[in-house]
C-alpha cells in the first residue's frame, strides 16, 4: 500500500519505518527541509533501539522516502497518517493547530478517496473537527479515523511490530477493510484489532495512559507505607501482581513517572473532565502523588544529612526519565537536580544517552562525568535515578573506594538491601528497609 506519514517526530518515524518494513511504500513528510535532507542521507534524528537497521534497510530497498513536498507525498497515497505535535496550549488544552492546519492543506490538494488517520494523542472530538475541515474544503470523500498509538519509548519497534491491540475508531466500512489489510502482518499472533467509534478511540488512549499512571502512583504510595510499616514493597508487588486481575507489569515503585506522555495525558484527561462538568477525583490525586514522589529521594537525603546538603557533592546515575532513551521531558532527575542546587550542593551526573539533552537545558550548572565511576570520585553519596542496565551489576568495591562515604540512595530498587549491607554500604531504596 502507498502511505504518507505527515510529521517525522518520534511517532511518525517509528510508524513510517515499521510500515515500510512489512512492504508498504511510505513517504514521510516534514516542513523542516534540513531534517528531511538529513533523513534522505540516512541520518536518523531520534534515539530508539532497533529502529536504525529497519530505517536503513527500507531506505536502501526504496520503500521509505522523505520529502518536504506534501502534494507529491499524498498524490498516490491512499492512507495518510497525521503524526503531528499537539503541545499543551495556553489554557492547558492540547493545541490542535498543526493537526487542523495539515488537514486543511491536505483537503485542498486531494482528488481521490483517502483514509486520514490521527496518530497523535488528541482530545476527544478532534476527529469531528478534522471531518469538518474536510467537509468545508473539498468534495472528495475521505474517512477520518482515530488510531491512537501505544508505543513505549525504548521498545517502540517491538510495540509497533507486535502490539497488544490495535484500536481503530471509524464507522467508514471501506476504511475498516483497508486498515484490516494494513495491520494484518502485525496481529498474526491473534492480538485483536478493536473497531469502535472515533470518540471512544480517542478516549481509550487517555484512559490507558491515565490508568497506568494511577497504577504506578498507587504502588508508590504502597512503597511509602511499607517504609512506615516495616514491610518490603518487592514482596507486596509480587504478592499482588500474581493476581491476574491486577497483573505483574507496571507495579514498580520509584521516584515518580515522567516522560512526554503520562504527565501530559493525565492532566489533559482531568482538564477534559472538568470542561465537561465532571470532577475526575482520582486523577487529581495521581497528579499530586506523582509530584510528591519526585521529592522522595531529597527527603531521604535531608533526613540522612540533617537538612544540610550545602557544599556536599552528589553523584547521579541516570538522567533520562527511563532507560533506553535520551528523553528528559518531565524526568524526575530534573526535580532532584533543582532541589540539590537550591540547597547549595554540587552535582556530578552520568547517563549513557541523556547528558547532551540535560546540558542543553541547564548547561554547566552540574558536572557531567565521562563514565559511571568517574561521577563517584569524592562524592558524599550516590543517587540512582534511572534503571539503565549498566547500573545493575556494578563493581561495588570500586564504588566504595571512589565515594567519600559508602552511601547510596537508590530511586529504582536495583540492588538487594541485604547484599548492600554485606558490602558495608548505607543503602536506602524505595519501600524497602534500609
Ligand atoms: C507511555 C505508555 O506506556 C505507552 O503505551 C504510550 O504509547 C506512551 O506513553 C505514549 O502515550 O506515547 P512511555 O512514556 O514511553 O510510554 O514510557 P513508559 O515505559 O510507559 O514509562 C512511563 C514512566 O513510568 C517512566 O517514568 C517510568 O519510569 C515509570 N514507571 C513505569 C514506573 O515508575 N513504574 C513502572 O512499573 C513502570
């Protein structure tokens, strides 16, 4: 099938590349000519494990193209994906100007039936707005479909190639047939394509992300309670997760969820409820719990150092909001760094991928280490903020030698408290006894 993907951000590029991989001819469109040129030369503008091989293969085998020319890209395409940014607007609602602007441009160019798909996370009712734009600007028949994506950064290729489900919001029978064929290679294991109306599909995305954020916040509160009650959250997690109605996944406590999706989507759903005269009480609590959880390590540090962090040096392992990404949007590390600097402490950080992004944001306010051990030299404590695999089995004797004192605050529960006591560390993690 011939496909155009409008917008080559994270979602657009993963979608375009993975659709080319199953034999479709995909043209990705972006208004940024420099970026288009880069991609035409085989340079990938995002970090995402596993995508590079597919990206290069499909460019070489001429299934994946890049252009700044919208008209050329959509002329032959039956399917047009809109993977455009929807940043928070002034009033907290998503800003739809890119999605609606592109819809109008497309409406003015088309001369044959198209399936127009919104991939971006958009407020309920967006498909209706897009339909209205097509009605106003063209007589050509189109199907406007809501097809939210559920990709996780870091495992996006796997999530795209083997999704748990595909949600398609449309009542257009022709579009249903086309999309059933398009997605057939991805649901071979029997995972469902779930058809529904556009509004339900749009809401499904917000409900899924908000539910997962709630699950995490709930476990973060259980972890905090474990510390008060002398229980071990790892045991509680295993005990409750074994119930299939609850499920094992997404029960890991930590220092709060971050990223470009959960914080934004939970806020947006709460706001959308409010606009529609409904007070979504759980979501307000989730937002509050998450913001408090980002301070948990700082509170522990203050208790340990008697509220005197001034002049002390802290080594940070991990800056990205989660492993396998260089993304630092809403990362708990930024909250931790802010508190440490405000308290007059010095910070030396190491992250395998995200240091350049932090440098671009806060510059030389902190130091950046060449490797994870360099960060430790003379530090009063090590703080673990992201569970990168390289931090999972370090050389503990080396850590002890390099730190000024054998003190570790672990926001991701990477090590066994028992083992750490054996090494002679003061080791404080989340929801487990020190
Ligand atoms: C999330 C969803 O998982 C995807 O399904 C969705 O498509 C995506 O948002 C989106 O809307 O685009 P992502 O933000 O990439 O994906 O990251 P997750 O792996 O979901 O992690 C989110 C945050 O939750 C991270 O800060 C992570 O550290 C935290 N988390 C996750 C926990 O604290 N505990 C857990 O058990 C799991």
